[in-house]
C-alpha cells in the first residue's frame, strides 16, 4: 500500500475503532462482534507497524480497554494483569505449539480451560483472609472493588486448609445467564436501559458504589490463576485443584498431553457451551509447568505460554425484507427487522430487534440490505452488521418514523432516552390494549384471560379500559364467539376474585411507567391507600425507598390525568380493593403504625436490615430521604451529615436504636 493511502486507512480505522470502543465501554451497546473488532484492530496494528511515521500515542492500538473509573480508589497490581493472544483458527494453535516446541526441549503438558466471558479480578489474600479485590484497569492499576467483591458468595472471605501466607488469585466475575435475564426483566419494568449482555451487566454491577445493591445480584466468580511465593506446586493445574480445596470455584479444566486432546476439548465445548449456566467465548490453552514460563517469556502485553482460542459467534447472513415499528404498552416504539427466514443455532430466525433509531444509524442500514444476524447472550437475535458489497444499488437508507404507526400522533423523544414514544396514552389502540393485557397478567391482577380475549372484548366495544372488566356480565360474554355459559361464568369469577388482591398488586397492574413490582410494593406500603397516594406530593414520593425523580414524576403524571382518575373511581365503585389490609398486628400491637423512619449510619446491636424489618413488623414504614413527611431519623455511628442537618432543620427527632426498641417494648 502506498504511504498516502496507508495514512488515510490508518486514520479511518482509528476513528472506527474509537467509535466501537465508545459503544462498547461507555454505552455498553456494541454493534459489531468481538471477532470483527479484533480483525479491525489487527489491521490497524499491522499498518502502524509497517508505517511507523504515523505513530500516535492516542491511537486505539495504544491502549488495552481500561476500566478505570474515577469513583473507586485505585490500587496497583503487584504483578501486571496481562491479556491473552487471541486466535480464531486451529492453524494458529498448531503454530503456537510449534513455537513452544522450539523453546522447550523436554516434554510438556497443556492445561485447557474455558474462557469465561466476564470481568477479570485480582484477589489478594493475606494469612488466608481476603484483603483486596482489584479490577484489571489498565493492567498496572485498577479499581479497588473489595467491598463489592465481598458480596459474591463464591469468593471465599477466609480460606480453608493450608495455604501460603500471601496469595494472589485471578479470576473472572460473571453474571450467570439466568440472573442476567432476571435483572434485565426488572430493568425493563422500571424503564431502565437494558444491559446488552451478561458481561456488561457484571461489569456495570461491579461499578455500583452501593455494595448492598451488588449483593442482591447473583454474581459468581470462577478463578483461573494462582500467583504467590510459597505455592504448593510449580504447575498450574495442580495449584488450581488446590485452590478449589481452599474454597474457590473452578470450572472445566483438563490436562492435555497432546494437541489432539486440546482440539478435543475445544470441539466438545464449542458444541456444549450453551448448556453451561454462564457465557464463555473460547478456550484458554496454557502450559502447565511454571518452570517454562520464564523460558517462553512475554510480549509487551501477552505471555508466550498461553493462548486463547475464540469460538466463532453463531452468525448467519440473510436479507432484510422490511422494518416494522411496534408500539408497547408504555408507548415506546421498537423498530424490528423482518428477515428472510434463516436458520441460526438450531432455530429459524424471522425477526430481529433493532432497538432504536441510533442503532439503525450506526449500522447504516439500507432497505433490502443483506445483514449479519447473531445470537449473543440474549435470546432475541440481533443484527450486528451489514454486507455493504451486496447492497442493492440505489437502495435508500432505512428511515425512522416520526409519527406513531398505530395512531399517527407525532412521536416524542425525551432527553437522555434512546427510544421514541407515542404520547397519545389515552387513545392509541396498542397502548390501551397493552395496558389491559398487563392489568390481567398473572403477576398483576391474575385474571384468567388470554391476550386474544382482551382484544376481542375491546373490538366488540365491551371494554375500553381495565376498569370496564369489573362491569362485565355473564350475558355480555355469552354474546361473543367461543364463550359458552360455563366459560363465561368462570371468567367472571376470576375477575371477581381479583377484586380482593392486595393494593400493591393493583398499583402494579395500573401500568404506571417505571412502576414495576418492587416499586409498587414500596410505594403501596408508604401510601397505604389509593387516596393517600393521589394526595401525595412529589417530595413525599421521593422520600420512598427506591423512588427516584423519574419514578416520582411518572406517578405524579399518572394521577394528574383525568382519564386515569376516572379509571380509579370506576375500580373503586366496582369494589376493587385499593388499600392495605389493616391486619391485627399492625392495628393492635403496631406501636409504630403510620410512622415513617429514615435510617442512617451503622448500629451496634442490629444490622440495618434487621432494624428495617423491626420497623415494618411494628407497622412503621422505611423511607430513604428526610422530608417533612418523616417522623423519626434513626441515627447510628457515622450518621449522614446531610440527613442530620435536614432533620434538625425540620425539627425531626433523631433517635438511637435503643430508643427505637424502647418505643416498641414500652406499654
Ligand atoms: S489466563 C496472562 N484464563 O481473558 C493472562 N484468562 O485476554 C492470564 N479470561 O483478562 C489470563 N477466562 O479476564 C485466563 N481461563 C482463563 C480465562 C481468562 C477468561 C479473561 C481474563 C483476561 C482475559 C485475557
């Protein structure tokens, strides 16, 4: 390549890689596969080597993605955390083996392990006690995430058996697939951005500043390296097995004498990795004998005694026939690509989500394009790229819509949100239908009614909103096809039964944006009836645990709409329960009934969670922020100064844990 052309290509590649880095590390929404990314990076590095005059310290090739964030204390690694040389081809594994053979005259063994797709962590143990947990960062120093890592059950806080006085363990922090799906479901309910895959979810979780939130997410840790002075063995496999006796989790590991066995391990796991509870993206092949590590040495970033073989993502190429736009119950618009059916990882794929307008723009998607479809960590397949060589000449870029496909209202986009919304909440048919489907769903009002029935009732004009369900009569239902007397009676019974569900279930069923099951429970306990909630002000809402500005505004907005207030009235008139049961305990023995508490600081006799449940068991409510609505600030050691100041300003009594227990036990 000529110098000038090379210069242009280098700057093009740098720009492209910078953009992908940003999407990967910052937005957590990668649009190309790791493999494609690696290929682009390789191309850049080889051009930069060939034309050193274009050297630039800011080139994406000059850094391995750093995860240093400002909020965590930085800790230096005693031994740098290197990365691994990657390959996608078996030939390169053969080459790797040849190189090893050239340096090593004796016989040697390999150890094969899975390449876990999570976040690398270094764990330091002193006298068997976990002292420090640090992320990889830039390889030399990373974030001190000890508090968060301590919450991971598979990381031993204290080792068992005989162990060296000082020990460093390296491993991968993962979010198993099941926990990932659960987390994303919760986030969707709350209208929060979804994590693109389990790795991003694990990385995002480790960065949370509040380790009690981290503790609620089912992170796991599998270790893959043991470093230290007085290790029991001079080989990797044996140390790893020993580490499992100390209490660490290890996964599939196999000692291989020949390359043939390495390939067998790779073939097996390429086929069976979907059965593992967590994601893997390849196999790591390491030399077993530590004695050979120095002999083989290191390149600037990677050891020469190990290599990673990466599995190819399952990918298919197919034609995109059209792009459709779906309207969800909250009015959110989701673009969906309709594909020429193609077989991928054992299923036929006909549609793939395009997420939002930005995604379409990033892909530079044109009508009728040939697209790459991949199944990543998610169940829904996604489009990861476009084969521009196969583009139909003259085809137009896919245009985003600016009006609702169902009701033609002009769409709106809120600052900071990726999705467009249809604002016609009260009149847009798919939103109305979606809300009713949500209302009857099992976790909401649990009315035994299929989505098709909801649609039918709406089409017949029998119900216009969820409250109308409670005014249906057996005769109304018998008038429509498929409904005999018996099934009509059953449905009416099921509707009737739902009237007595707890108030938090109704609140969730209303389908208020960002109010998922957990938030509904918290809000319903802070405001024990619909009337109380309707009366509540913005500040009162903000004071509830887990309620932030977005949720508070959404609730305020919901109850400011006349259409919603009339639904509430209809529900009430029909006898649907909209207040908390006054149970005996809270009525008679509830010394704290109606009282709101904020807890701050640490306590000597009880944990914060214990104090919270003591308050709740005695009829009180826990809220997170001090406002005029709060009755007591329960303060411990290191009480938050801002909370204390606010309580003083508002004349709210600050009490100790002894005073709290005194309030309960006093007759
Ligand atoms: S060994 C000197 N073993 O891959 C490098 N790494 O690209 C030692 N990883 O940062 C790493 N599974 O986060 C090793 N079984 C395994 C691994 C593994 C995943 C990750 C690790 C590392 C990256 C290297």
